[in-house]
C-alpha cells in the first residue's frame, strides 16, 4: 500500500515536471521579443518548429537523437535569452539587441546601476544576469531532453499527435488567423540578417565617412559669420520631443522665450532626429559633431580613431579656443583629442563639493557656472589675437532616474556647490524607474527638463552678452517608460543670440520662433547639422 502511494506521488510529480517542460518549450518558441505584444493570444499557437523538432527526434537513430535534442535545447535556450535581451533593449533603446554591435552597451548600463544603486548592487546585477542566462539555457536543455524521452517512449502517440497538429497548422496557416506559428524561425532569421549587417557595418560606415566637403577647407574660410562670438553647444540629457507634451516644460520654454526676448535675445527652434534613443548619449554627441550617423559603439570607436573634421575641430581650425565641459566624464577620456578640444574639464576639474543628484555628478546650474568661472572670464587676447571660446557642454541633471532633483539657487551663492547639501540628494539611492509608478516617473522627467532649461535661460540672463551664441538640444528621447512606446527619435534644438543675423540663419533652416518648436518646425537628421551649420556660417 505504501509503495502504491509512493508510486502515485512519483507519477504525479513526473507529470507536473513534464507539463512544466512543455510550457517552457512552448514559451521559448512563441514568446514575442517585444513586451507590448505579451498577450494570452500570443501563446495560443502551434509552433511549427516544435512539430519539426519532435519529428527529428523520432527519426534520428540511437544515441544521436540525444545529441540532436541537446543541441536543440541549447539553441532554444539561447533564443529565449536573446528574446529577453530584445525586450530589455526595446524598453530602453527602442530597438532589439544586436548580437554583433551591442555588447559594449552593457558597460554603461552597469555603470548606471553602480552610480544610482551602489557598486554592490551593480556586482549583484552582473552576477545575477549571467547566472540567469546560464540557468535559462540549462533548464531549457533539460526540458527538451525530457520531452524527447517521452516522445521516444510513446512513439505512436507522439507520431499521431504531431500528424494531427500538423493538419491543424496547415489548415490555419492563413493570413489573419494567428494560430499557426513560425515565430521562432523568423526570430532566428531576422537576427541572422542583423548579424550579417553588423559584420559589414564597418565597410558601410567607411564609405560614408570618406565623403567630407569641409575636410580641406582652410581656417580663414570657416565660420566667418561668427568671428568674435563665444559659441556654446549644450546637450540636455534625454530632452526629447516627448518633453513638449509636458505642460510644465512648455511653460518654462514659453516663459524662457519671453525673458530672453526682454533681455534682447532672439530665439528659434526646430527638431533633429537623433541616432539613438533612451540612452547612448555619446553616440548622439558624436553624430552631431562629426556629421556622421553614429548609432553603435563600433562606429564610435572607428570615428574617434580617424581624422574626421568635427564641428569643434572646425572652430579650432578657424581660431577659436575649444573646450569641453564634461560633468559626465569620471575616468580617462582619450577621445577628447579626436574631437579637437584645447582643454577638457571632466567632473573632477569642475570644483564641485556638493552631493550627487541621481546619476548627475553636478547640478546643471553649477556646470554652467563652472564654465563661466573657468573659461567665460578668460582674457581672450592670447598670442596677440582675439580667441573667442567654443564650448561643448553636456548637461546631466535630466539623466534617468530623474529623482531626486536640485533646485535653482542665486548664482552668487553657488560657491563650491556646498549650498546643495541641504537638498534631498542622490547620496541615498533613488528607486529604480521601472519599479515606480510610470505617472510619477513621467512627472519627475518633466521636472528634470524644466530644471535644465531654466538653468540655461537663467545663465543667459546672468552672463549673456552681445557675443554669445547658445545652441542647445536634446541628445535623445528618454526611455519608453516616459514616451509610452513612441517610435519618434526627434529632439528639440534651439539657438539663442542677440545678433539677429545669427538667429536669421536658423530661420532659413525652417526653425520657428521661440524656444518651443512650432508645428511647422523642420525635422532634420542629426548628422546633417554639422554641414548645415558650417555651410551657413
């Protein structure tokens, strides 16, 4: 009697394990690589790959069938892992994972976790991710082997089942009836095409990089319409088109337009389409400054090892002192030499002694004040000639997780940043954006952009003169938790100057008046801006 009970328990457990194995294999075969497509209907399908797999196990003889089953399990497990990566990349970067080009993107992701949650959490995430990937592949192999043993043991039942399901698959394999599935094969095919494209991307990029209308233009013929102007190119982190849907941001832009107008500054704005979305700010910076489409790390590395003329380099060739004020740079940055900077100010040279706010090393207001202190008051008569400044300044306060945020303080009170010590700061790690209420995340994002724009407007009011030309733009759209899945990669771009001739150039580009781009504002690829700017000025 006891043996009978034990046998029943073993049989019950075996059936449960077999059912779980079947569900796991079904999930790996039909699960979408896009979280938005996760619905019950997505899993109510007959995968043709599963039917072919059972048939293969049944016809392959002897021990070879277990090799085939094991290899099939590894492949299916890897497919499941890549689908998870696709979902993660889509949530942040609006695109699937690239098996060739995207591995370097994990480094900044780990750095983000380290900064916002601490190095221990970052280490745990890395270990957990690797263990999870290995575990998924291992469990999938075990599931396939288990199902293969059942199919061989019950060959007749398995054969009839495959035949019946094949009839169902063929019958329902018509447009508009999503029961017959070949999604796993399509998934593998698309990623194989992506791998092929990635392997040939270097050659494609070299072809576009070989064309440069400004490569050999002498300095005396460059930027003649901006002689004597201090030109600031300011990137506002995650300032995407979606920010213009936030009423708080709109109010700040409209108020800023009014205040700058009262101070004698004209403004015009348009849109640029970024090469990235959700992250990868350095790719967007490189795209704008080089005039080349930099949408992956391979292109970026190829670019910075080349002699491509950047916008900074053009200003340097034309006689400007070129500087980079880089609050986001916390380690060695040899790329600075490529971009053509006479001087780079990383985070540790800005003199900030206050707390961090989320990811940001320094509040944007302090970054702008640091530029003014380090370069804005410099004697511009060097070597017997006037040397205005061209500066590139990426602002980072509006970087995710968008909470906590600093507040504006009087410019004369900034000092070494200790004044920010009384504010709730990033010294206590903020909650991850994907675990917070999306409505609160969007509100925090909007407030962060408000702060960055307010800092820029206030800076111009405080320090702007007749020779200032400010160009500020977003680097990319924020993560999809803010955009709601919008496919747009557009970012606002604005020019601010007292010199009407400078602002009028932007009118010829199709930019509309004010800091908020109007409905008819032009939209141009970000990589077209270098040539547009150099050609116009």
